[in-house]
């Protein structure tokens, strides 16, 4: 029995040592990955920061006005173009039956 | 310990093998045994304690060690200075990481070669100065601060020993000239030197980084832009020396735009006369816009009513001064006419009837006698008459003999039209839920009368050119001759216009001023406020109204307005 328990204890200790090493190595590995991710995150954050500044620079009102004048047929909104929803022209009556839709051939009604 | 041998069980013959000792030897043995027992007991107790402690520490640990191991917290991009944003989150000032180039001259092998290579790689760097630095006996010299990434790459390619980079930060103003005076700028080491950057230097420097909230201002980049564009256009058209403009919330004192021209690019040239902020640091005799306050105080104090009037037919002689009108009236003018036609004589007489004491009390409540409480270091102290004689009371009545900043005037006009409460102008938004800090300057009834009167000025007075189709604007012109040697200079004018809109329920107060404008053919060579500043105000209102989603006033019955959506920073206002 003595010899048996010594062997059993040896196996248990050996197992524990092996397990402990495995965990330690895995943790080291994970910490390395974490550090890599942290660095990447920091780099991205800095890049985002720089890009935000660039975004603000490219969206200067003066530049937007110049671009809009060059590429768009749009002018600043005038007071006369703002109207209340009640003053909108009434929309055409909505067809409620199939008959009202006309022939089913898909030809658009005048 | 002495072991007593036990007789083997298998042996049937009992043999007593025990040794018996008597006498001296027996006692000595006994003492030795006791000592061994005591020593062994002590050891057992000691090991027992260690063992128990081991169990305690490993199994029942008491919180000295966290049950779950955590890695060091994530470091955020740490920047030395917080951002500044406008009310909608548009970036006005930010820190960008850069690299600064330095050298350790002792480790530079060939200074002449290194200097010419560096001068070639970095345009704008003179070979001579670099050589002088590299040949010096110091161990550290800056070659160039804040390199662009491409320049850094170019220098790296040279592979010069003794030359290295240090991570640095540069303050960048993406909006360029747009906010030059309001936001201000910092020096190369990131210390605020002007504007908001100086006022909030400490707050901006503490706790920076991407997780630190930016400093938010009340300014609005869109309004700022359209105000600046209009002022720049007018300044060029009238060949003016300068221009100033303010857009302020009628209630609450929030400044939405503040432009002083000429301005400067805070990213580049920051020196010279352009640094002067005409809006807050300039004190000007405003002229007729002051008649707003004279009339408001006269009505509020019950000195005159709208049915009263004054004889404005003859120039008014007081001591050695003569007060004249720009367009002399036929004779008697009613109080509204004095205001609408902007009569100096009538206003002077009205101010005389109000009296110096009441005048000063009202002007003080309108914030016109002390420096404005804006969050900028560049603030003018108003120039007020001292002593405040009768003649001063009369000239102040039409805006002469007292010089205030455009910001003060705008805030005071806001108080007159918004129902009578003065709010100190501010660039920092209120905390949500915080009360507005203001005080009553005139009664709500007087304010209503004043709104009607300044509306009349635009409808059929000196401010007709400020009229905008679709929006009801009220305003007052102001044209003052600039003081020069031995009196006023007839050709050097401060021409201004102050307006509130929509006038029936003011949202914004707008002030536009040109410094020494010259008339053009289009203005029939007039350079007065009504001809120069009033049209600018009209154009600003025409842009600002739709921008702010204000319903056109010729359709007051409409209850709902089409929503105008803006894309932009988080939390778009209006």
C-alpha cells in the first residue's frame, strides 16, 4: 500500500505541475494577445482622432459651399420654400378598389 | 525516543527483553526524554501554525489577492489638451499627434552632410541654421517641431545617426479663420494665449484624451460661416477697414456667432493687428443704435409716452456744442417719429428729460457701463463720460460720448426686445436644467412697445434695407463719426445695424458693423448704417431663418413647419 500511495501522490503532483504550466503558458499567450489588441486599439483610436480632425477640415462650411456651388444645382433654402404641412397641396385620391386601378395589364393610367 | 520492542506475537515463549536501568543512569535517561518531548512539541506547534496559515492563505484567502486576475486597464490615446467643439459637436480645435525632430550634435558624424540632407528633405528649413545647430556643443537641439507624417518618413529614409524624433502634439484648428478670435490659439507648448483657449487653459489641459469630454461652446459653425461670409463681402464692397458681427440668442445670452474682420488663421500667422477682436475688445461710439435705450428708458420710466413729441426743427445748442440732425426735420416730431427717423435733436431732448441719474441706472442694468462678462480675455472696458454732465446725458442719448463693444450693444438690445430681461452674453452653454441668470432691465410692456417701434424702423424708417421677404425684422441703424484729432472725422464712419428677428417673438439679435466703410455706386455713395450694414443683416436673416427652421411670418396661422433635418455632429440643435 505504501508504494501504491507514493505512486498515486506522484501522479497527482505531476498532473498538477503539468496543469499549472499549461495554464501559465496559456495566460502568457493571452496576455500577449491582449497587449497586441491594446496596441491596435490605441493605434485605431489615434487614427480615428486624426480622421475626425480631417473630417472637420474637409467639412468646413466654406469648402462645402464651394463644392455645392460647383456640383449641385441647389441654392440655400429661402423663406418662401418653407410651408406648413396643412398648406401642402392635397394629394390625389388613393385608389381603393381593384376596379379603380383599371386594366390589369399594368399599363399606366393617364 | 527510545523504542520499546514489543514481543513478537508468533513467539509463544515470553521473553522479557526490556532493559531495566536503575539509579543515576535511569534518571539521566528520563530527563533526556522529557527534553526531547518538549522540543518536539514546540516544533509540532510551529509547523502546525505554518500549516494552518498555509490553508488559510490558499483556501480561505481574505481578499488581499483578487479572486480573478485582471490585466492593466486599457490606455486610451492620451492627448495633452481637450478638444473644443461648437454647439453641434463640430470640431473647432483639437490636438494631433506629431513628431518633432531633434538632434544630439555630439552623435552626428558629419554635420555639414547631415545639414544639407535635412534641408533638402524638409523644405522651409535653411541649411545654414541646421548646420549651426548641429555644430553646436549642446547635447540636444530641436531641428523642427511638428513634422507631417510624410516629412517624418523622408527624414527616416536619410538614416542619419544622432537625429531622432520625439512624439509631440500640435494644436490644430480645422475651421481655419472661421473662429480665430472666439476660440483663440495656443503657443507651441500648448499654453492658451488668446480667446477661449486662454480663458479655459487649465480646464482644457486637465484630463485630456479621447474619453475626456470636449469643451462645448454656444457658437454654431453654420451661423458663424454665414455671418463671416456676409461681413467679408461687405467689407470688400465698401472697402472698409474692418467689420464686426454678432448673432446672439435673444433670450439667454448665448452667442451663436461672433466675427471680427480682418481675422487670422490660428494654424499659421497669429501676430499683427488682425488679432484685435473688434466684437469684444473694440469700444466704439455706436451712434443712433443707442436711441433704442434712450427711448426704452424714457418709456419705461414714464418720462414720455408714444403720444408725446419734441420740437426737432432747429439745431440744439448746449454750451458750446450744437446737436444737428442728419436729415433736418420740419419741426415737431412725435416720439415714434423721432425714433423711426433717427432724430438726434429729439433723442437728446428726450435724454435730457430722463436725466443723468435714471439714464445711468438703466444703462447700468443693460450692462453698458461695465465690461461685458464674456468668457474671453479680450474684453473692453466701456468709455463713459466722466463727469456725467448734462451735455453728456444728451449726447449719450443718441450714442455719442460713450463707447461700448459690439457685444455689449447686442446683449443690451436683446434685453430691450426679449421682454425686458438682460442676460450676460456667454459662449458656454448652460447645464441642462440650470436656470438662466438674468435680471430685469425694463418692463415687459415697454419691451413690447420697443419691438413695435423697431419694427417700424425697418418698415418705413431708416432701416428699410433690412427688410426680408418672409420674415419680420426689426432693427435700428447707427452711423457715428469716428473721433479724431480735434473733433470728429466726417468721412470716417462706424456704420452699424442692430436687428432682432422674428420681431414679434425674437429668437435672434444680429449686429453688423463696418469700420470706415466707403460708399459705392450701388449705395449712391452713402456709407451710413442704413446703406451698408442693414442690407447685410437682411441677407443674414434670409439665410438664418430657414437654417433655424423658423416659419415665415407672413403665415402666422400655420402651426406646423416642415421639419428641416440637418446631418452633422451629435445632437443637432434647432
